[in-house]
C-alpha cells in the first residue's frame, strides 16, 4: 500500500465527516455494548484470531475494550477516511499504563497523564510477555533539533518584550549585569517571537541560560524529535553537610524532555557526554569526603588522565591563538574503574527510562559514549605538540603536552607531559593512560553491549564518528609524535605495515556492523544471539555542511550522487540498496570538499542506517543553509535523519509552509528544489520506509518502519487455562492534544 502523509487537519476532517454522518459522536463516549467485543467460543478449542482496534485522532480506541485469547493478534490501525484506511500518524503510539493511573487521571480530569507501568524487556519479543507498548521506535528517520548541552539554551518570548522580562518569566534567576553578562537577541521577521540568551566574553553563558529545548520546538509538527544532550556530571546533585558531600542522582532534565516528547508523540535521541562531562568526584583527587552510595559509584577511584589539546575547528582553538588548547581530565579505556563507572551509569539510566513505558517508547536512540573530548563525538585528545616545534604564531610550543606520550605510558604511572629542553620550563608529571588500540576497542564494545542489553535489545545506538579521532597509540612504545619517531618511540604502526590514520575508527565501525556488541567481549554468542542486532548500530557524522556546487553550472560537485527523479513535483534522490553503490570510501570526496563524510556514506551503502548533524551555526545558520545541507545529505548519501541546531529550526519554522529556500545558496533556485520543512521531514521518512522495503531487509525486525501504517502485537504470554489478564493503554500525544480521557483495555484469556 502506498503510504499517505496526511496532515492532522486531513485526519480530523475525515474523522468529523464520519461524525457528521451520524457514525460517531466525538463528544459522547460509546455505550459499553459497542465498546466490547465478545468472543463467543470456548478457550480450549478457539483458533487464533486477528482483532483490529481503530486509533482515533482524539485519543480514542474503538473498540475501547477488547476480549481476546492467548495467541491472538491485535492490530492498531488508523481511521477509515474518504480515500480508504488512513495510516497511523508518526505521533500515534500505544503506551501501556495501569487502571489505577487511569482512575486517578479521570478523578482530576488529567488528559496529559503520566504512565507508571514499566516497560517489560524480559523477553526478546514484546508479545512474549503481552507488552503492548509500541510501535517500537528504532532506526528512526526525520529531523531532530539539537538541544542545549549545559544551561546554554534559549528563552523565547514576544518580540515586544525585553529579554530581562522574557528571562524572568522563564525563571532565569541571573541578572544580565552579573558576571559581565549581556543579553543577545535572535529575531526573524517572520517569527512573531524572539529568542534571548545571555553571553559573556562573546560566548553563551553556561548554567544561567535554559537547560531545556523550547516548547515551540517540541510543538513544531515538522520536527520528529530532539537530541537531548546531558553532561554525565549533570546527572547528579551535590549536598554539602560539614565535610561530607553527598552525591545523588538527578534525572530531572532527562525526565522533563522525555515527557515533552511523549506528550507530543515525538522522540528523543539521547546523548550523555563523558570527556569534559565526567563527574570530577570520580577522579583520585583531594576533594574531601564523598557519600555516593545512591549513585552506585565510588568516588576517587578513576585515574585522572590530564591532557592538553584543541578541537578540530580552525578558529580560536588553534595553538597559535590559544596556546596549546584545553586542559581536560579524561578517563582511560584501560582503567577498569572508569569502565565500571560508565557502564553502571548507563545501566542506571536505561533502568530509569524503562520505569515508564511512555518514556521508553519516546526514546529513539542512545548514543555510544565514554571516549569523548568536547562533544558527543567518539574521540579523545590526541595531538603531540612537540616542544621543539614553533607554532604558527612564531612561539615555541615548549609548554605544550605530548598527549600520545601520556596515553601510551602504563596506567597510573608517572610520566612527563613532554620532553624537557635544557634551560626550559620543567615538564609537569602526570599519570599515564595505558591506552592501546585493543583496550579502546574492547571498551567501546562493552559500552555498546551495555546499551544493547540494558535497553532490551530493541533500541538504536548512534555512533558519532570522527575518522581521525583517537590517539595514534598502538602500545606503550609505539605512538605518534609531531616531529617524528624518537627513541624509545618506534613510530605508530600496524603489524601489517600499514599506517592508516583512520584505522581505529574503521575497526570500531566494522565491529558495530558485525554486531560484535551482542556479547561483552565481542565474541560469537553461544546461542546465536539476535541475528538482526547489527541494524541497531547506526553510524553518523556531526559535520554536514552546504552542498558543494559548480560556480558556473550550480551542479552538485560530489562524486557518485544518487539517482533522482521528480516525486510529487519535487526532485528527490532514491536511497540505494546494499550493493548498488561503491562501498570503497575512496569513491567519495574528502570532507574538506564539502561532501558528506565518506566514512558515514560508505556505511550507509553497506546497509547501515546513517544520518548527520549539521555543522555549527557559524556554518549552517539560516533556512537557506539548512536547505543546502538537506540537499547535500540526500543527494550524496543514504541519510535518513538530520540533527540541526535548534535556533536554525526556529528560523525555518518562522517561514510557515513556505519553502526553506528559493535561491541558489539553498540549492533551491528552481521550483522542483524548493521544499518546506514538512516536505523534507516526509521525504526522510519515505527514505527510511524504502530501506525497510528492501528485499535484503524483509526479515530484519530492527529495520522495520518505525512509523508503520498499522501496528500489530501477538499476545504470546503463556497463561493458565481461562486465566484472564487485563492490559490498559493510552495514546499519549492524541489524548493530550485533544484534552480527553480516552483509553483502551484488552482482556486476554488463557487457552
């Protein structure tokens, strides 16, 4: 069946048309007799049946009460409209709750209720335990807003209001005059509102702006969800009493954003950042006495690896402008205490999310983490800025650190941060990291296995790759130095004689694609495991920019673009099935050429689901830029999702239903290339649906469409003969949006 992309308005029009014909009355609940389907047969003799429950835009299920037997199948569908059966909307969901919750909500007239029933992951397949919550969102497509990492987000208010007033209304307690802070306004002629954010020294002030995404972002019908970024350290609060600091879990930001998503039928791509976000109390430092039992972690156990490096931007992070970079304290993948702390944290977060079915259903992915530097990208400080080298500013790098030397030294050993030069400053003594490629690969596999198992073996993990992101360290005596091989360093090499700078990332991608994470040690599972598991590993890259074009012809300059055609009057590229496009990375342009990251592109053509995050707002700042980035990703890769900065999506939303761009800079100077945000989101969903339809993916349950036309569940939990088990459920976004108290119930009888 060709899937329609109906708007909410069309669905409601069909719904009310039926109501006007006297078939349904939206204002009056159906009489109990019409709610219940009575199965007139003996449980022992009955053959399995398929039942249909219609999902209405106002949150109702018809029938609202269904009697079924063990082994039956229940299918949730959209309503019947003038053009036939309408598909479920991307925001429709079935979320299991309790009768007590429903009664409590009814007593208070609460439509945007919360569900307290945990999501059951005890069985490989949901139906094996009569777990109704779904459809399972995995490998999701669409457009996602990138939320604030620290308290560095925006406040939104009327154009006529001052930022002081807007901030005060939002609960901002920090005055603009404090710490030299000033407000910076972001306006758009079409927006009707403005954004306010505090700045100091030219940068957003952290921990005094908003911690959360804008409510208008969550309300944007063209946005599928949001990337919720949380520093690991921000998952805890500290209370000081005397000389004891008590550390307690704090999931308030996570819960708030998951609830924002669930109540709108949106999704969260969760990103917990280690690296600069590691809780400082984990390190072996003299920081007083800590009580951490509530966190399941021990303070002062992790070896602090002191590093000094800069990021990949060509701005003020370069040594010529800012000395040697950032001082950051890292954890080593070779440190068992660091590994334990991270894995336990991930298990605790997953368990917390599973406590609420609505939050679990709203989780679209959890990003692989633990080896981070400044962002959620999988990378570490890695440069060795040799003191004998003079930098771009003509200044000796004598105070710069050799990060590879630090990583290569045995774990917790004393090591000089750089070679001392006669008469120069004394090099500080720091702790060695014990880094090896084998330890890093094992660490990443353990993280992926923890996410895989803790989330029930049915949620996607995104791997945010940096092709040259890891320290070039093979072992304690083989590592890279800027000025070349120096004794005892024998040079960074591989046993086969190769020296590919991307080898560690390629190995990580290959292991993920093979599904090594099915076991903690990366070996073959004794029981075969889940053969579909590799589809849950989804590579992505955080650097998609504007499509590079020929200045004369305005044609796409990237090599090997996808085949394209006119669909609904608009140019659209078709995703490629595995084996159609070259998978050799050399077939695609280098990053500096502006084309999508070749490592991510290659993974997509090998069958993995891929996506991108746009470059920062210095490079992708306007709706025209967003248009050009979307064209870059869709014409030149199998991209099915895009993460874009919230402020850019705010500007795009201000255009209403108008195209994002109508000019050449947006790759949209012809009408067939002019698309609004909703059309782009629908296209990304179609691309994902096409991948689900490839013959190669027919039996892969993790590659099924996460936004299906209909949702089915087999009631497979074994029950005693004639034992009856009742299950209650709601459609959170529909119920909340319509302000109704609708719910459903299935009574299952054992055969």
